C-alpha cells in the first residue's frame, strides 16, 4: 500500500501580498498555525503536499467559495477561508482584504495546492492519503479546547470514540472517508505508546478529506495536540518530542496498512 500526506496548516510564512496589512501579533499567528507538524510526518519515502503560507492566507482546508459543505453556511469568522479575527477576537488585518486581493491569493496559493493533490491521485500510484494537523490544547474558538485528547483520528464516519474507548453514534449519516478498521488499529497502536487517542472527536475531518472522499479517493485526518510537542499553543516546538511522535506514527501506520491490505 502507498499513501501521500497533505499538510495545509504548518507554515508560518506570511505572503508578501499581505505583509504590510497585518495587525495580528506573531504569538497569535502561532496559536492559529500548526508549526512542527510537518516535521512529525517528514518521512523521505512519503510524498507530501505542503502549504506555502500560514493558514490565514488562505486556509486551504476550506471550500474555495467559503461555504461549509456540511452546513451549507459560511464558515465562522475565525475559521473562514480568510479569517479576520484571531482566537482572542482581535483583528488580523488593519484593513479588510478586497475581493480582488483574495482572488489573487487563491489563484497563487490555493489552486496550486489542490492541483498537486489531483496530479498525485491521477498517477494511480496511491491507495489513500492522510491530512495532518495540530490542534490547540487550550486556546481555540472551535469545539472547546478543554480536555482534548492527545490525538484524534477522523474519517467523517458515524462512529465516535473518546480517549477512554467509549463509543457513540452520530445521528447524521456522514460519508466515511476511510475504513474504521484501519483507524481502530492505529488507535490501539498509539495507545500502546501512552497516547490518549479518540475517533472523530473533536475533529472528524475537514474539507480536504471530504472533497476527495466524494471523488472516491480514501483519506483520513490526523490531529495531534500541541501539548505533545510544543511548549504552549503559541510557543516553541520541542524537537525531541517531534522525533518520538514521528517514530510512533510511522510504526502505527505500518501496522494499520498490513491490517487494511486488500481494502482498496
């Protein structure tokens, strides 16, 4: 089995087009961003599609028209394609971006990201992909950051399981983007290393995994709590913690792929 990885939120780079327009503090940009997540999944033999910029410019895990495909409503201010507030309610920009500025950023940074994914899929060499993220431990405006697990695996399915193994069922019949058997195996392997791991809670999979599941290409989302490899949500990355997570995830994926051989 062969897979590739998407990393839409790791970068802290600010594109030159908006560098003079920002009001937000760097610490708050780090809180919104996911630095270090790329290093955890930096495996030479695995292809990775990475964002060029910080996730605010624009957020690649959002539909291009800024409409949530599940709720059919515009994303919340802090979670939109172009967020205008940070998690503390502070303005990100001195002055709002114009429609033309947004479209130019989308053409330059959003569209090429998805074209790279499309090209990998059309080669026929890959069985699935993994969309990787870091979630804040404390500071967030989404799904209350309190008491979050160490790791969350998401496939948009109806089954949820908290870090204690308690299972629940969604009322809505969401599309499962990846076999539950595979995620359960990964969850058990990660637990062996002492991590508290949940399924589809608090995150079940964003736009990227939804988009390609609808096209028939399997994928799932990984969310790693920042407390596992950063000094704080807006702090520094701890290299030794990154190395340990890198090892644990590689081992868990190897076991999972052996289990899911023949599923695709």
